[in-house]
């Protein structure tokens, strides 16, 4: 995925995520298996992963997406299997292959929303591999910063009156405050009571931490500048009508025996953090 002057510089980060999933898939103790990930990542994805790990001087830029992937795999499947939900919306789906990897209940409709250039490149790889989805997969080519993307989702067959489960994974960090709240507001208008929402968000400490600065600078140099963080992820979704749970990677339910450091309590300030948020529409 070559970045053209007019294209969104966040688009190639989808390849970095795919590279992390490809590397995970090679481990004997892998948390998931993503056979399409290496082809989706391509050399550019592995180069991003290497550069970000070098900048961070840690395996964090590879491990975080892996923990997050497995955490939200479990969340999405639980919502479908235990609550009978049959509509799944992956906002900023990137090169996510959950439509192919996971065993969905029959008649699950799965909507992947992302930029046209990302979904075009993804579909080319999927077609070449001859992969078949385990659900009804719908790709919806949209810019989530625009106001009219809900129309495209509705046209693709999504029914707002029925319960759904949404995931906004790896996106909010790159958006402005206005775009984050604009997006969450639209998601709320599109979801019936009882629907579920998962998302990940960084804290503000990440933006001021000398530890995180080299990686933030490396991202900014590539145009993928980090813009949004919050220390109150519960409030972020609560004000849009969601009852929220927050887990930090490494805590119970998001550890999987793989997170290397003990988690510092949230009351300790100045620590860079990420939050895995799950919520239910009230
Ligand atoms: N959720 C995927 C994952 O975890 O592998 C992809 C995460 S990747 C870090 C960020 C994704 O956000 C990219 O696929 C990018 O194209 C998408 N994105 C960024 N800005 C967007 C926008 N304005 N509209 C739609 N998608 C956007």
C-alpha cells in the first residue's frame, strides 16, 4: 500500500497490525492463527513493525495489537454466541481477517468499514488466496471522518433497529477530539439498546512520556500523528449512552500469560497506558 499524496497516512498502519498478527501466528503458543496476515502485511507491514519496535526499544508495538486482537476476538464472539447478536460492525477494520478466522454463528452479517484504498488492497489479497468468509461479509468503503458514512452502511444492509456489536480498534488515537466524538455519536444513533461496543484508546500520559516519545515521533514523521487520548475512558463512552468496562492490557482477561510487566494502578499519574473498553448500549 503505497501512500499517495492524497491518501490517508494512517492507512499503512493497517499493514503494521497485520505484520504483528502474522508473526504471532508463527508461535507455538499463538493467541490466534491468521494465515492471511503475512500476505496482507507485505514487506511494508513488516518494515513498519520493525521500525516501531526499534523506536519504542521494546516489543510493545508488536505485542499490544496481539493482546488486543485476542481480547476483542473473545468479546465479539461472546456477544454473538451468548446474546444472539447477528450484526458485527468493524469500524476501521483495516486488514483484520476476523470474517475468515472466527467461527461465527450462522447468518452473521459482518460489515468492514475502512478507506477504499485499504479495502481494495485487502480484497485483492483475499481473492488471490481464494479465502472464504465464515459469515456474510460486507465491505463498506468510507471515510469515517465524513458525515455521510452511515448511509453507506445502511445501503449495505445494516439494520439499526436490531442489536449489533461494534468494534473501533486502532483508530481513535489518530483522530481529533471532534472526530472521536462525532464518530461515537453516529455509532450511538445506529445502535439499538442492548448492542455492544468495543474500542481501544490511549491515555494522555502517552503524549507526555519520554519513554513513548521516540515512537510517537516515528509515527508523526510518517504522518500518522497521535492526536487523541483520555484518562477517563469510562466517561468517553458513557456520555454517548454506553455502560462501560475498562481493562488494561496485562490485567485479568487481557493477559493471556503474555504481558511482560505488572500493571501499575490507574491512580499513578504520568504512566503511558492503553485501555481496552467494552460497553453495552443502555
Ligand atoms: N482495526 C484494524 C486492526 O486492528 O488491524 C486496523 C487498525 S489500523 C492501526 C488503523 C485503521 O484505521 C487503518 O486501516 C486505516 O485505514 C483506518 N482509518 C484511519 N482513518 C480512517 C478514516 N478517516 N476512515 C476510515 N478508516 C480510517
